[in-house]
């Protein structure tokens, strides 16, 4: 994640997103399919190359079966 242009706090959030995805046993492709997005969308989020907004975070929290405050 060396290419991230975001803060340490944001980096922690995206690390939690990746960990949550792995904990529920989903591949990036599966999450992307649920969101009707390409796999690269999830990959870029997890590498810190794409910033997400609150609505996207809510969608991911639902998929990962976590409360949104887990990520922030």
C-alpha cells in the first residue's frame, strides 16, 4: 500500500475493510459482483488508490456484516 495518498487513519480503515472481507470468506471478485462493480474497484480501494465515500462504506459494511463504526 505504498502508493496511498491518504492519511494514516484512512489507511487503517482500508486495512480493516480488507480484513473484514477475508473474515467473511469473500474474494474481491465476489464483493465486486455484489456491488455491480469491476473487481478492480475493490482492488483499488484495498490498495489505497481509490477513496470511498460514506455510501460506499455503508454498502461494504453490509456485505461484510459489520457495523459501519467498525471501520472508522
